[in-house]
C-alpha cells in the first residue's frame, strides 16, 4: 500500500534551474530513502536519511526530513537533461521491518 | 555480479499460464525483497526474505503468488494461473542489512494476454 504522497506529480524545468519535490508520509518511520527511475529501468538509490537526521547532501542533491510534519523534500540543484526521470520517496518502519512503502512519485522533465 | 540481476527482462504469456521470475541479489546481501509496479497501484511490496528467518509474505496479493529463496541467494517468484491484472513490472531488491539502502534490479516486465 502507498505510504504517502508526493508533490508535485509532475515538474518541468529548464536546464540549470533547481527542482524541488516533496514527500509526505502517514506513519512513524525509521529511514526515508529517495530513488530515481528512468523510463523502463529499475530504481536507482539516491539518498537515505534516518529519522534522527534533518538534512543530508550528496553532490547536487539535498534532502530534508521533518518528522514532526511527516514530510521530506528533495532538491536537485543546477539540473541537467540527464536528471529527467521519476523520483520516489520510500519509507521503512525499522524494528525488523524494512520493507519499503513508496510514494506515487514525481516526474521531472528537464528541458535543454 | 555488480548489481541485482533479474531475468527475464520481459515476459509475455497467455492468461492462465504459470510464470517464474528470477532474481540474483548482490553477493553478500542477506535481505531480498520483491516489489511490483503497476499503473494503477504504483510500487507495492510483495515479499521479503531475511537470512534464515521465515519470509514476510504480507504483501502477496493472492495465493497464486509464491516465492522461494534457495541457499540464501537466488530467489524465484512464481505466479500460477496468471490473470490480466498480474501485468506489471516485478522488481527485486537486496540490501546488506538493516538500515542500509536497498538496491534494485532492472525488473521483469510481465504482460498477460
């Protein structure tokens, strides 16, 4: 079942601009992960943020987590055409339960 | 291998037939998961294997679905008497242990005619 929702459902930006997408979830979590999916391919892991962390960076990616609001955001800076993909957040509950619950995803199109 | 390997990449079969989907996880990863991605349902969990523990089958949609993991490595997902609503991409993932990122294969695209 879907844990939460992502916002927006779709995003179109110009190359070089920043892209921000949000993820909300419903129940307490242990970890939150962001994945990228290019059309017809598997999921590529981007960042994992733990429930006791508030912000994490990896290259051009910045993830924030607000457990009080049950939400996370993914920021992609200086976007490139290769960033065109669908982005999903996924959560697990921990305590021997690490199966992932996914959001519906945000489709990002970066125009050259 | 370097990543999670799934086969076949694509499978087309007639309604009512049985299918087997294979997943070869990353070497040394103790946990293996199956997920399904379909247009109507998004990404949903199916089943989870962790070491020698009993699998978590809570996501399997019906008793036509089963999975096994032999020798703690390769896993096979079997769908019996396939129905058109089984059409989806079936994704396998593995990870090293609790709290570690899950790494996904490219999936098997299953089409039921």
